[in-house]
């Protein structure tokens, strides 16, 4: 059991940096340091994620195809982890004398390779969690355990770029190469190898037999329930994500009157607060999910998120920076629930599918959930950029934005979060899978 926990912890810690490492370093290095066009950089950061979303179901099919081969999942996890590590390290070794075009093409090529193998790595690691146990309450605890490592990663990753530009290194270029190498080898390559070495073998019951036209890998009635959870994921990471992405802009241009450096510091404190409160929220969410039911707990958390949305109007005010702790305290619950309760709900449905069809088919669901989550991130990233253009945000000025722009950003941050949290509650009311209702 200890070996399996180490495998899960190592795997989830690794895929956190796979999912967040590029974003933490690419914008401050490629855009702010190398001077790459922000629109082109946005495309480079978005297209590979969209590519990963498209190939996720295919990756699951490939993984299941090779599952009968002894230890194939270990080989796939370890190999994909090291390919991710090598391509991640290469991203930060771009020659500084190259033109913007060459630099952006180089990053794009590395990113495509990175996200191709990241898709395989992510599906395998998340399947390991689903296959840990078939008992509903234990599944919630397992997902809570894996969320701990994601929260620990969220504390660390924000400080990667500040560390790269610290006095430990002779130059930022050397710092980026070194930090990129440390992350790739220690936090992606080595951890994926540990996870692959210690993880359990996949059971035949877990494989979705998609190659057999006479059978379906998933019960249609159950998959309709899965789609409701997918819809909640899109709402949270996509639609609410568009609104929440404006918090940094509100901090900089409204709370700190255009002072980017000061706004970034407070954003760092806010993100760290989310992570720390998230760690404290995990055991509470696990216990509540098992006592009251995962669906009811998730619904209550969205009510809390509605309250948090309203509080943002009063907290995000000049001179109120220390009250941002309220946003961290109230806002962390919904994000923690999405890495704890949603995967546990999906796993519950997979085990019910096994009872009905004989196949757990967790890779089938995990891959499609990965696709939905990635598409939601694309919506969030692109939607935020388009929204800023629509409301008249001026990216070329270092001064404060116009009063109308500031007001609109604040309204979107507050009202958008409130409306879409209400929409998530409405969607959850349609979710009626009984195994998770107590």
C-alpha cells in the first residue's frame, strides 16, 4: 500500500509540473525577457493544449491496446515522463540571439512534443488513482491524497521564475537553463520513473475494449451522467476561468493603480493563500463528501463560491490588500473540490460500469475528461484575451486604465463568477447517479 501511495504521490506531483510548468516560465521569459510578441506567444501556449485535448481519447486507446503486454503501463509512464522532461528542458535553451520568429517556432516545436507525451503520462497516472480501490468512500480519500501533491506543487511553481532571476545565477539566461533542467530531471523525469517503478499493474477489467465493434466501452446511460460532470468542468475551468483570469488585472490596474510589480506581489500572495488553504480544505472535503455525499458537498461548495464571488467586489479595493485572504479562504474550496470530488465521482461511475458491462474503462473516461479540461483551459485563455480587447483594455500603456475599463473588469470578475457558479449548480441538479448519493 505504501508503494502505491508513493507511486501516486510521485505521479501527481510530476503531472502538476507538466500542466503548469510552461505557463509559470514562458510568459515572463519569452515575452517579458526575450520580447516575443504576446499574441504569438498566446497561440504557442494554446495550440499544443488544444492538440493534447484532441488526441486524449486516441492516447487512451493506445494505452489499452498495449495493456496486455507485461508492465506496458510502466514503460509508457516512464518513457513519456522522460520525453516530457527532455522537451521541457530544451524550451529554455533557445539561443538569445535568435529572432522572435525563430524563438517562437522553437518553443512551438518543443511544446508540441511536450504535450504529445504529456497526454499519455497524464492518462496513465490518473488511471492509477481510479484503479486504487472500488469502494466509494476510499476513492474520495485517494483523490484527496493526490490533491495534496497538486497543492504542494502550486506553492512551488510560482517561485520558479523569481528563483531563476536570483543572484544564485550569473544571468537570467543561465538561471532559466538551470531551473528548467532541475524541473525537468527532478520533478518530471525522476518522479515519473518512481511512479512507474512502484505502481501496480493494470487489471484486465480496467481496459476499454474499443476495438470490438460488438461491445461498447461504456454504458450509454452512465455516460450521460459523465457528461454532466464534464459540463461542470467546462463551466469551472472555462467560463469561470475567463472571469477569474481578470483578478490579476484588477489587482494591478485598480487596486495598485497600474503598478505591475506591486500587483504581481499581491497576486503571488493570493495564489500562495489559495494553495495553503487548499491543503487545509482537503480533509474537510473528503469527510464531507463521504458523510453527506459527493454531489451534495459539491453543491454546497458552489454556494460558498457564489458568496466568494460577491465578496470580491468589496475585497478587491485599494488599501484592502490584506483582506485578499478572504478570497483565498472562500475561493479555494471549489478548485480543491474539482481535483477531489469530480475525479471520485467519475471513478464511482466507472466501477458501476464495470458491474454492468464487465469493463472498468477508466482510461476511456479519464482521457475524455482530460480532453474536456484542456478545451476548457483553451476557452479560458482565449476568452480572457478576447474579453480584454472587447472592453477596451490598453495593453500598451503602463498607466492606469480608464474608469469604464476598470469598472467592467470588476463587474466581470464578480458578476461573471456569480452567474457561472449558479449555472454549475443548475447542471449539478441534473446529475442523478445514485451510487454517490447518501
